C-alpha cells in the first residue's frame, strides 16, 4: 500500500502474511539437549545447549539459548543460507546446501565434522574437501549421534566420524586410541549397481547405520548387540546387510539402540533394544527381528529417540511409547517404568486437544512437532532450554516454541513516527520472528535492514527510516 500522508510520502510497504502451512519450517531435528530446524527460506535455527559450539553462533562458550537463534555463516560471517536439508547429531549439526556441499559444526572428537581434523568448530565448516574424491553433489543426509551419512547424486553413500562399531559400513573398525575417521569414506554396497545405491533414505543410531532402498527393503550395518541388525542374531555386520523378511517399507528412523519402520499399509514395525518399551510391542524384551508396534494404524511417519519412540497417525495425532522419566510421552506425567503400549497424546499444556500435526521428531529425551498451522510444539526434557519456551522447566505436555507460532493473517498499520521515520505496527497473540527489508527497485530484490526481530504480543511496533521517494520497504515474517 502507498502512504498518502505527507509525512510518509514515498514509502511503499509490502507485507507477506499468509496461512501457508509450516510457518516456513520445513524440517525439525534434535540432538543432545538441543533442537534444530530448517526454514523454507534456507536459514537454519537452533536452541538449547551450546556444548562445544553446537548452536553455531561463533561463541567459544557453552551458554545455552532458551529460544530460537539463527546459525551463523562460515567464518562467523553473516548467517548460514541456501540450506536444503539439516541433520542434528548428538553434539554436532549438519547442513546440506542447495549447491550439494555439506557443512558441519560443533564437537569433533570423532571427526564427525568431516573436515580432516578433530578440532571443534563454533561455526559451519565444509565437510569432505580432503576426501577422494571431494564430497560434492550430495542430495541426502542421515545421522544423529557421533557420525554422519551423506548420499551423492550418483547414489553412493558416504560416512565419517565414529567407527568403533563399524559405523562407516566399509568393512573397517576404528579401535579407541587410533586416529578417527575425519574424512568421508564410501559405504560398501552403495556403489553404482550395488543393492543400496540410490537409497530412498539413510539414518543412524548410536552404533549403527541403516538405509531404506527404493524397493522397500532395509539394510543395516554396525553393532548388533541389542538386535539392531534385525537379522535374528546379535552379531555385528561391518558392511550393510538386508533385514530378512521386511518388505514394503516406506520410511525408517533410528533411535539410540533401536529402529522403527513404517510399511506402505500404515503399520509400524520395530526391532532392537526394548528395555523401556520403545518397540511398542507390549513387552520389554529386545527384538532381534522386526515386531509390529501395537495399538497404532494408519501411520504416516515414525521417529526414534533415546529409548522412546513416536508414531504420527494420518489424523494428525501422535502416539508415544518407551521411556518417560522426563515427560517424553507428553501425557503430563513422569515415571521410571517401561511404557511398552503406545498411547495417544491427548492434550497440550493448555488443555486443548493436541492434533493437526504434520511433522514430528523424537530426539534425545525431547520431542518436536510441527502443526498444519505452522506452529512448532515441544515437550520432554528441557534442562538446557531445548523445548524453546524460554524456560528450563520440564515440559510434560506439548507447548509452543517462542517465535514459531501459527501463521495468521495480520493487518499492518502505518503511522507517522519520530522525525525521519514511520511506525509499522500489528497485533498478534503469539511471538514470531520477522525481518524488515528495503529496496530501491523491488524487481531487483530486497536488502535486509533489521533481521530476526521477535514480535512482542499483543502489539509490535517497529520504526523504519523515510529516506527518499525511491525507497520501498517490506515486512517479511
């Protein structure tokens, strides 16, 4: 709209406010006491513990963030951008840029940053530059604890980091006290023509990796102590082997010592460690072959955390099972017993029905959920602020993350401000982040003037400078 008042002449304002699902959030992840999200604009946000610089803020301290902060760019210049995918490790994080390069930051004792060193990094560094060949043209990420997987456009899978249990999947084991695998190596059976080449999905548990093929089979490598291999035995395999009898799988997710899988018919299956009931089969016995998860149907996604699990149903509800010592199950209670029967999360912290979830993740001892209205909700452990509600209190039921509220249409008001400025204001019931941008030619794009400002309900006011008649301003959420 163009401002007609003389004091505001020449100021053109654009407001991009819509009800697009996701509030720009397109991926949710978590690691040890922290959380990581990717927005549709290619920026990466994180909160919680900053162990070994895992928040990516360029700070050489372990200060936590209780609400979302934006990951800085390489060399601590600007912010990380043009990101297409993210992965949260235990004490490191990984981002895949749209140009096919991989960037990592945080703890690096096992070489999990993939840059040929074991030095921690408080800002993103490029992985695989010293690999043979260099790690480029990456299209998928997998990982979680202390190693990382990446799939290239040619379908080959590459691994780096911890290898004490054969996590590299190339037939090798790296004993403690020997140099770590700080440079990506190719996973066996992923070469062109190999059985896991061009995998549909790759994922990691603590001591094992897994791949889902396009024909619906699952292959696992690494430890088998708890039955992670799914072969009916507890033996390890240092190259990928197929889980027998498991077919028509459309999605997998590795927990700490267990794996979950979703079949095309909407059923959920699991195998591995079951001490806390994280397999959801009504028992606490480890399963060395896949068992069906009870009580759930029409499942669209599964996710494995540290000794707890989640299943997302087609009706937008989440079913939880496993450990609940810090509220992982989201039912308002804590207990030290096993919880082997999946139960639906009924209400949020406000007593409202908890539903309309379109994406979720069980990570570490906390959980993340994205609703259809774009809001992000969390529950479980919150000792480092990993639930993003501005506190360090345990979250026993789902609650909203500060700054990641629902997308709602907002009326933008404009009025004269201090000399040389105009005031923009709007009303909203939830905090959210926004950016003020300007341009002399909107067709050529906009430049940020103020970034990542948090709105302050019920009314937020921001002043923008009146420069000249050729200036344009835009308020972007």
